[in-house]
């Protein structure tokens, strides 16, 4: 037994020395830089991987082929394809200089949650960055005849993306994106832009602490201005003015910044809205003062959201701004509902809420009706107040806002035949709020009385196009072809011109979503007065570029151009040429859900 033990020990020692000497031999050439590095990972043939996965796909559907890594440096993002990102190859085929043009033109103030969601995903998706276009022709030469080296600019455009996210009011996404940037890169101009973007999005407490610390270590003008801004935000007026005087003593002349600070510190009424000043946008949103209220309503979605949540400002201005912020998608509808519930009406007013609301400003009337609907324990009365609320919102073009705000109350009202007069409003609100199951239940109520009730029949016919656009099944016995008979569903209360406008819009949206109209339906819309129409349309070059980008699956380019074409007024006011091109392009690159949301926003105000 002992001899066997010695034999095993000897074998173990020999093996150890063998592998040790082999490792030394492998490392002999470490100091020789000419020696090619050993490839310890075998080469992977991308075509073979795809072929293997394709074979496996014939066996099981559980395997998904995603973008494969390549040598293209990262765009820096934190939204994966599975989480709703646009994919690693979203910029494939788009050169970096054109990508920058698109990002700079990206609208941030459109009253459209669908557009805001698309813009956010464009800005924070993880992806490969766009690459510079390779120019044909001769190389550039320096005066001495030597080739001129062209340094490719960074195509991550982080500063630009920080600013866009801040203006969109995407505070959390902005912070997460800034954290994704390696700390060694977050210096200089990029660090400054990140700080100001975070201030713009309303993250003042943490950022101002960072600014105060930074200003103690540097004498740069940029950071000294940031310190003055933070001192005003923190209510340190005298310290801000002293800091400004010290700064001006070192500058050659005053600038717009100093004029703004003096005007705000003195609570002047002479302040003019400055769309290009980030200092203006930051301070108008957070500083108190009635003289600033007129400017708060014109802020970007970020500023609107900050104002709505600023408890130091009067309820009235917060409520008005909150409606706009929800419409833009930068504020949750629940917050608006909570804010509305904070207003204290006299108890006796609720007994005559319907009549009292007629003499109030729109936002206050809607607050009263919302509270009345929530407090009333009668199902019929609750439905009555909700209908009045939705009608008021519809009149002021914010139906979508209160469709979301009133959803918790609407869910408490069970669809039933004696509420037929409320069914159309309820179904439309449910579709606008994305609750298609609830919409179907209310539509069923309408469908059961269609043969007996002329008004119910008209309401249902008006809803058919919207149901079809939303992608939901039509109630029996209707079919998709009948959903395109939009002329029959339009109210006789509309003028001929208005009916032509609404019918054309709905038919274009249906067609863009792949629901073609039945033969002859367009003929009813044509009259001698509508042979030509005035419509704002994007440039020919932009439209053709969108078509080209969709054809070759340049996803980020399609999204960017689509948002630019829809513009600051959003889908509800976009022209038909724009809507048709945008919705079809988005669907062509696989963004069916986004196309549908835009189509619903474009249609919802025209189905009433």
C-alpha cells in the first residue's frame, strides 16, 4: 500500500513540473512586442451561428436571433431591445453627421405621450453609434503637401441627448444615462452639460450640492453662473447678487445672464420669455412670483412637470400647467388627479356642481366635476358628472388627459343599458386611456340597442373607425369594411366642410394602419369646395428620406424623421400627408404599436 502511495505522489509531481515548464515556455515571448497575441477564443463564423440557430428554430421557437456584436463602438444607452429599445443596429446605415442633424431637430414640446415615448427610447436605447460617412475622392492635404489627418468626431452626442432628455422631462432616464457614462469621460463640457440638464429636469437639491462643491474648486465662468442659479433656487438672493457682482467685475461687459438674474432677483415684470436660455428655463420653473406665471405655461414638458410639482407655487397655476404636462406625457395622470383633489370647494357647491361649472374657468370647472363624480354615490349621477367632465376636456382639446385622470372613477361604473347616453363617451375615454377591454364592454351596450335607438346607432358608427384603428375586434355584426364608412357615422350637427375634414382624416388613418376603405367611400367626401386644401407638409426631401430609411430598415432614422415631421403640435394637428407617411414608415420597420398610438392620438379628437 505504501509503495502505491509513493507511485501516485511521483506521478503528481511530474505532472505539476510538466505544466509549470509548459507555462513558462508560453510566456517566454511576453517582452517581444512583435509576437502576435495568441487567440485563446476560437474564431466565430457569424454565418455559421445564424445557420445553426436557423436549424434549431425548425425544432423550437424559443430561440431568438438578436443583433450580433461587432467592432462598432457603443452609443451608450441603458434600454435593451427586450425593454423596448430600438436595437443595437438602430443607427446602421445612417452616417454620424446626418444623425446629429436629426437629433438637433428632434421636437421636445409636442403634446403627445406617444411621441415622447418614442423620443425617449431613441435617446437611451443601447446601440452601436452611427459612423462617419466615407467620402470618395482625394485625401485632404496640408500646405506642405502631407496628408491631413481628419479626426472623427464622437458620434455619441451625449451632451445633445442630455439636453433633449431634460427638455422632455425624462429626469430618471437622464440620470440613468449619465450614470452609464464612464466616470473618466464625465469631465469638461460633458460634465457641465449633464449638470445643467439635470437642473432643467428639476433635480435641484442634489445637483446644487454638487455645484456648490465644484464652484469651490474652480474659477470657471460656467460653474460660477451655475452657483448663482443654485443660490437663487435655494432662496439665497443676496448671496446670488454678490456672486453676480464678483463675476461681472471680472468680465468685460454684462450679458443676458446678468440681466435675467437682476430681473428675477428684483421680481420685475419686464422679463421676456427666452426660448434659447437654459438659465431662464431652469429658474422660471422653480422661483416663486406671480409675475412669472405667464411664462410657466410656455415651458418645455420638463419645466411644466417641475412647475406642477412645485408646492411653493399657487394651486391655480400648478393645475393649469399640470394639464399641459400630462398632455405632453411628462407628468402622470394620477398626479393631476391628486392635485385636483387638493382644491377645497364649499360643500354646498356639489349639489349644483353641473350649473356652477359653467361659470368657472376650464381647469377649475374640470376640478369641480372630477370631485363631484368621485364623491357621488349614485351611479347615474357619477356617470353624468363624468360625461360633463369629458365634454369640457373635449372642448379644450385635452380629452386624452381626462380620459386618463378619470379612469379610476370610470372603472367603478358598470356598463348597463340604462346608461346608454354615457356609453359613447365612456368607450371613447377607455380607448384613449388604453383600456380596450372596458371599451369593448361599453361598445357592447351600444350594439344591443342599435336597432331601437337612433342616437346610439350614430354613436356606435362614429366609434367604429376608432375601434378599427386601435386594432380591437369590431362588435358583431360589424366588419372592417363597415368601419371605413366614416361618412355615415358623422353627426349631422357638423357643417359639410367639417364632415369632409373629419372623414378624410379617419380614412387616411385607417388606410395607413392597413385597413383599406370600401370602393366608392371617397366619392361621398368630394365636393366642388374641397378640390384643393391648404395643409402644412414637410419638405419633399424629408418625406423621401423617410421613405428611403423605412425601405432599408434604418430604424433610428425613421423614428427621428417621423418625430420631426409630426413636429411640436403633435399628431392631433398634423396634416394628412405627414400622418400617412409617418404611420406607414413606423409600421414598415416593425414599430406597429407606436404607429397605432400615434394614429389613435391623431383620431381621438375627431371622433365625437
